[in-house]
C-alpha cells in the first residue's frame, strides 16, 4: 500500500453515534471505545482472525511501534493511542492498526472511521465537518473499497450524511452494504424501510441489535436472536437480513469476492512496480573494477549530494524530502534562530550575576582611545553580503 497499490478493504462509515464501533465490537467480541459524543477520531484498521487457542491475542500498531494488549484493556489502549497521534481534539487521517486473533471471530479486515458531525461541539474546530468528510472520502473513493454503511433504525435513511457521501462515490450502490443498528429501539416500520430501499443499497441490508450497557457478548447475541425471533414486527424481517452472525457471513463472502476480483489487477500492478525497479537497478553502475571507475562513481555521488544541498539550502526546494521536516532548513531558519536565541538566553553564561568575559571587556574598554596610526577603511577586508 505504501507503493500506492490499493488493496480491497471494508470501510465502516456512518453518522455520529449511529453505532459503528458497536458493530465492530459485536463482530470482534471485544470492547472498543464507545458511547455518546466523539469517540473515534482516528481511522482504526481492525484485522480480525480466527485462532483456535482459547486466549486471544491483541495488538495495536501506531507511530512506528507495536503495543500488545488484552481484551480488558484494549479500549483504553486505543484511547491512549488516539491521544498520542491526534492530540486532544483533532482528527487525523493516519490510522491505528490493530490485530485481533481470537477463537470464533470472522476473518475480516475493516476500518472504523470517525462519525460524521455537522455541528462542532466542545472544543472541536469549526471545520470539523470538512475534516472528517475529507478523511472518509479518501477511504471510500477507491473502487476496491466496500462501504459498510451503518444506519440507526431511529432515523430516516435518506437524511443520513453517510448515505449522501457513499452515493457520491458509489451511485448505484454496488459496493455498499447497509447495517441497521438499534433495531430494538425503533422496530416500527423497519421492515418497510429495508424493503423499500429508498437509498440504493446494492449489497442489501442487515438489521442488528448490538450489546447494550454491560451485557456480555454471548448474552447480547442471545438477546438479539430472541428479539428477531419473537418481536411481532421484527420477526417478519427475512432471516437472511437479521443478526450479527448473518452480517459476519455476508462480509466474509463479500471480502472473498472483492479479493478474487481485485487480485489479478493487484498482481499486475505489483509486477509493473517490480519491473520498473528492476530496470532502475539495471541502469545503475555494475561492478567497479578499476580505481578510475570507482572515482567516476564517487564523483557522481558527490555531485548529486552537492545538487541536493544546493536545492535544500540555496533554492529552498524540498521535493526530495517532502515529508522530512528536518530537511526544510531554509523554511525553518527563523524557528531555528528563535530556538537558538532562547537557548542563548538560558545558558549559564548569560546570567548577569556571573562575570563571564568581564576581564576581556575591561581590557577592551581601557584600550578605547588608543588607535593605530592612520586607520583607513580600505585596509579592512571587504565583506560582501554573499561572503558573510
Ligand atoms: P459510533 O459513534 O457510530 O461509533 O457509535 P457507538 O458504537 O459509539 O454507539 C453509540 C451509542 O449507541 C452507544 O451508546 C451504544 O451503546 C448505542 N447502540 C449502538 N448499537 C445499539 C443497538 O443496536 N441498540 C441499542 N439500544 N443501542 C445501541
Ligand atoms: Mg465510534
């Protein structure tokens, strides 16, 4: 992916508090940061993998490090990681990767995205909508992405921001699947809503009931099954459209289909990149056998290093090091000077109570008035601006 090859992924989108994190929790059977208000501020890539052993393995990967954790602490660990990479209030497009190997989870890789909000609340920046919409668009635009649109049964689907956004990139809905959460809260008319399909969901709807409060995941699944079996209205919805197990099965199937569809193209792109790298390698000087060849190669290296330094230091062009701020010397010059000035003021020698260089200053002051005979300005070396 770092080489710019898109891999198929399932991207979870939805309005604020529609239940995105809850759906992921239900699929993984682990606690994620969840609740009213802003929880998910950083994309969270979750790789679930079934593992026969009874103890689960969980880790987070962010900012170039790997943190091992467990089911009891994973929600806190995600919050800590979020604060670390996005600060206190911001939203960021760099993701946290998480892996979860656990008995019975579906083999799925999904991305939880921040929820869409229109109105900034406590301390959020004024352009919060644009920030989040930008992140979401970046993840759902690639043709390889499957959009898992999380809709709360309590709202009118056509008014959902997440529907509006997914329709922008997937008009016919052929790569959009809808999960309807909170079925328990608004059972009236739900069957009609999912069968009318006013909003073009190509891959269909799955209605679920997530864990409520402190329920265990096992209890939650049992309550969900009971709800869709016994409720007078909800029991009329087709069995292939209800429950987390159905959702897990559909997603695994969809994932297999897109991987199969995209694989030939991915292999082709990898081969193209590989061929480009091989021909670049072939253009490089081969073995160097004589001192003259070594010298030529060495001068070539020195030459390109010199050209790099010219670009960075003189012309202020950073295209070779776009993301490496340490290389943006000229642009950071004022910053560096300010830091230098602060350091200078804070160093012990700047303490006025100390007699640093006082002797030397005294000698200089005593010598004022004693002048060399006939001092003329052109004896001094001339400094042009460039030399200085
Ligand atoms: P997100 O902002 O989209 O990630 O939403 P969350 O997963 O944090 O859920 C928001 C709130 O809705 C939480 O308080 C959840 O407990 C609640 N919730 C989510 N799914 C359901 C559901 O199926 N039934 C009920 N009753 N509450 C739910
Ligand atoms: Mg969330």
